[in-house]
C-alpha cells in the first residue's frame, strides 16, 4: 500500500479567516497536530509557534495573487473566511450580496487557482460552507454564495483527482462564533438546533482535521453538514 505523503512529512496549510471563529479554531487544531500554518486575515491572530500571518482583505480577491506570491509549497488549503448579511426579498442589498460573493466564492477561486501548482500531489482543499446553502428564508444571498462552494468543490475534485488532491466542503449549521452575533444578520437571529446547543467551532476544526489527515485521503467532492440536527 502506498503511504499517504501527509502522514509522513512535515505538513503546511494555508488557512483564511485565521483571526477568529472557525478559521481560528481550525488553525489551533492544526498547530496542535503539528502542522505549520500560514494564516490570512484582515486582523492579526494571536501569535503561536508555527503560525505565520499574511495580512489580507478577502473582500478584495483581485489582490490575493500578489499576497500569495511568496507562499511556498503546501499540503492543504482551507478557505474559512466568511461573513453573513441577511435580508428578505424586497430589502436585498446588491452591495451585501456582492461582498459575500467576493469573500466566499471569488476569494476561493483566486486562492486555489493561484496555489494549485504549489499544492503537493496528495494534498487537500477544504472550503467552509454552510448548512444554509439548502435555502433559508431571509438568507437568500448568503445561501447562494455558500451553495456555490459545493459546485466548485465537485468540479475541482474531478480535475485534481489524477494528482490525488481531495476537495471537500464542511458546511456548519449555527455555530458559536462572533459572526453569529454580527449586527449584519440581526434580522435572522440564531436558533438552537434540535440537539439543544450551538455547534462548537472545535467540532468543525475536528472534521476539517480529519479531511486533511491520512484517514481522509479517499474522501473527495463531498459536502459534510454539521448542524446539530437543524437539517432534520
């Protein structure tokens, strides 16, 4: 049996949204697991050994290629940066919709397109989506931008399969992060799912670590929903 290269070599991941929420939790988990992490965000994360920070505004993806120019070879790319703006039909904001599309979709495209030749064969790509991608009243623009990630993942998974690079989406339900309390989503306050509590960011980090690790090497093109039963 051929060994998984990620199981036997030093591992390097690039993670976006590294300064808070799910991105911070994923970064902490990977560092604890012995990864080296290059983190991207607008604000600096807490300093930790093994973490290098690149200041970047993911809402301006056209600038990311230059930011990434010095990034060396990678074993994984995790796009966790995100935001949510909510409004019902009749009150939709074109600016909010464009902002979410830039951060969630266009930034993912620029990141992966820029880094694909620096991603080692057998590497991993994980995009952080949302359970909302199935459609939720008052969240149509957010849902559309997150739903697009599954299409990207399946397309890229097919393209990269000959290199044994896997591409997956982790789609959380209501997760206890600062974004949950963002005034931009005040019209749709969070509701605890059937299991009785919000999803913890460390749970999303754990699933992401599985997909990035040796036991996830045969999983590709899939969307994994972690929602505490909210999808039931």
